C-alpha cells in the first residue's frame, strides 16, 4: 500500500468493527474543506451517562493502520465539548502509532459539573494526522549559547 502523503492526502487502511458504522453512525470525516482534523464518533452498545469526574473508554467501532512510520494520528478533544460541557480526553491527547492496528478507543473524561450523555453517533473527539520526526541523541557536555541564556522553565516572562 502506498502511504506517503501527496497533495495533502494520506492513504490509511480502515477496518469497520461495528456494523452500524457507515449506516446509522457516520464514518470519520472532515466537517469542512478547511478542517485540519476529522471528527470521531462514539459507537458504544448503548448510551453512556458520564458523571462529573468520571471517565470511560468509548469505542469508535473501527480500527485503522497508518503503516508509514513517518506519520501518526493525534486524538484531540473537541473544543466546544470541552468548553461548554467539560468533556475532554482522559489522557488529554492520544497518539496512534503507525504500526497500531487495534480498536480505536477514546478516553472521555467529564471534568464538568453535570452528567454528560454520550450516545452512539455523537462526535466525541477529533483525529489529526501529523508527520513524525524520529530523534537521534547526540551526547554533549555543554550546549552552545542561545538568546535565552541560562534561563530555564518560565524564564521568558509572563504574557
């Protein structure tokens, strides 16, 4: 399979695990032509009532295989759900490695003050494909000087 991204498109293998996907639950898709990430939808067997402070691992009903180690996918919270309802990701950001082929699950955490209901087909997260650079360590005894100087964490000030 040819996976390198050309013209802004990356070919990714998708496996449907839940027969409702593509029927009553839409497949992951971009909401607009300008969307950087595609919406992921919940595919639990039944609706989940997520109490304040609780978390749940929510099935998406699919598995995928990126295949190209130069790429990965990031699972990110949906801004509106986080701001309006307190629904964010339990791990804050998920990483789907190129060689992962298992079920795609989303860790949902209700940091809000009211119970939040997740029903089959609800948009619960978004998935962004990004290139990966693999680092090679070069051991040194000192770093060359920089504009930051010897300042550490928070040294550039507030604002």
